[in-house]
C-alpha cells in the first residue's frame, strides 16, 4: 500500500488541536508533525482548511438484525458504507444469542453476516439472552474472541429481557474477565403492564409507544443496574440513555466514584416526543426504545456530555423502512419494529449542534464520537487516536461545508430520515480507513469485504 502524506491540515484529537502533517505508512500512522517533507510519499493529500480527525467510532449499531418479525434494513455493506460517508470508520454491532443456544453460534452467524460485506472495520458485542448451564464459560470464550462487551436487556419480557439474577451473574463474571456489561435499562415488567392497559383502552397509535415507557421506568432500571454492578464489583455502561431522570442516576453514581458510564444518541439530543404525533402514521418513524422525551430533557443531556456524566454518543442505528416495515404496527404500536436510522449523520449532527452552537469544544467532539468509545470498548490506541502506530483511520473534515440531510441523498438503505431537512455546516470530505481512501468528495472508493473484524481487549482501561 502506498505511503500517504496529509499536508497543511489542522490535526484535532481529544487532547489538542495543532497544525501538523500526518505521514501514513501502509495501514498505520508513521509520524505526526509540521513540516513533513513530501518527497518519499507516493501520494499527497492537501488538507488546507480542513480538520484531520480520528475516524468516528460508533459503538452501537444493529445491521442485518432480526427484530419483531422483520430485519433491520441496512446490512454490513450498506450500513458501513453509509457510516463511512459520514466519517465513521469503526462500528461495534450486536450479535444476539438465541435462547437455549451457545454464544459461539451467534458469533459465527454475525461473522458470516459481515463477511464479504463490511466496508469498515467492525467489532461485535454479544447480546446475552440466557446464561443456561454454560453461559459463564461462554462469556469467557467470547472475551478470548475479542467480544469484550455484552448487552443485557432489562426490557422486552419474554423476548430479550433477563432477570436480575442473570444480570448479577453476568456482571460478576465481567468483574473477573474484564469485559464490560452494556445495559438496556428500562423496567420491562412495569412497562408491559402499562402497555397492556393502553391497548385495552384502544390506544394503538405510535404516540402510545412513548407514553407507555415513562422516564422513571428508565431511571429505576439505571439505578438497579448500577447498584447490581456495585455489588458485583464491575463497571457498567448504560446504552442509549434518553432522559434527565436516568442521567441523574448515572451522575449520582459517578460522583461517588462508581465506574458507571453512559452513552446517549443524536435523536435524544435533537428530537422530542412530539415527533411521534406526526399524522398519517408517520410518528412510527420515531418509534424506538427508550422513546423520545419531552424537549426539556435535551439541554440536560447536552450538559451531561459537557460535564462527562455522559461519555459517548452512539447512534443505535437500527433502520426499518416506513413503507413495508414500520407499517407492520399500523393498528397496534407494539408491532412497530423498534429502531431508527442514523449511522451516517452522527458526526454531522454533533458537529453542527455541538461545536458550531457552542455546546462542545472541538476536542470534546472528537472524544465523545471517537476516542472515548475506542477506549471504553478496548480498541484504543489502535482506533480513536492520531499518533504513530495507530491505524490510519482519518476523517478530513470540512468545517465550511453546508449539507442538507435528506432521505433523497443519504446512503442508508432506508426510505426516510429522522433528521429530514436538517441543514448542517461541517461534513466529512475525505475518509481513510487503514490508510485507504474510502470516501472522497461524495464518492465511495472503498470495497465491500475490506473491513476487518476487530478483536477488542477486555478492560478497555477507562475504569482503571
Ligand atoms: O429501539 C431500539 N433501540 N432498537 C434497537 C434495539 C435496542 O434496544 O437497542
Ligand atoms: Zn437497547
Ligand atoms: Zn440498540
């Protein structure tokens, strides 16, 4: 692979912002300093006026995922390609252990889904649905395979939910093997009772998805998850945190020195519950869990990001087409496949509404979209960093580029955008993955199957 010199750019990492050139040798970064000579480089990329940032790391995606009788609309090819257009060069997706089966079966299934398709590097978390007789051994086995994190559900009874004993056993195992438990924290039993009452009263429209999943049901589960993690002596990571109530629980724990971490998603920072009231069933486009909250939660989440009570912004990208998938719940909101698309727009939205609007420094932007997820999920400093030895996963970011988000132009394989009509300033111009230019000026230059599986290290280190 040729040597590449990126010249005249401004290198932005989670730590600092400096005028420097970046020399890439093969797949890795060789040197970072100003005034690197161009002779000897096979290719020179002029980054005048651009930020050179580590490629985005999206630690929460669902590609080709079965859910509610259908499958998420992006597979590993279309999903990672769309991610690359938006400047994300690493994803961590979720394999799902089917009840009564071994985790290795799920890992094999998800490797096959990615094989020949992934355009960027990817890791896998394992969703644990059943510890059975061999579950704890399976967890250790997964850690050896680089699956250094597990997701457990406190919601969706009879489908994905596990009981507190299972959660506690899994947490205790990670206290030994160094993996990280990611928690979908909502009290599923309580929610199911509220849902049954709503349906009995004939409340079937999309808005009832949000009204039957109150913020307190999220906060209660976050509190319980953290308490169980404390008893087990393990760290815990709350996924897709959506509300002020839940954030309060994380903040309180962190203030006591507990290794509790949490992510939120662009949809919770920028959209609110009113979206679910859109006419003609269009509210279904915004049905995912936890649901969108009243607008007053949004500034609290931004504050959480600023103050490091929230460490990461992921997408929870889980797209279902409106026309033939969301429609499954036309007469009953519980049958609407849960999930929304966003893998392509995370950096654009966070840059525009975070950096441009003064909510985030440039360095904090890099930290929450790349460096922190790389660290927490055992990929740092290979990913999430611009330093000698790191993978040359880089985004050349044009802060002056105007971009209109729309389903008409996006690259996700889904027929709507949750952020339709949002006009942002700042976008990826050139994207490199392990030294290879995979996106340039709106053109995809990568190739399906070039993305590699990432064996992630247990004890990412963020809590040590
Ligand atoms: O509604 C959502 N979030 N769908 C994806 C699965 C999950 O819970 O993350
Ligand atoms: Zn979840
Ligand atoms: Zn998810």
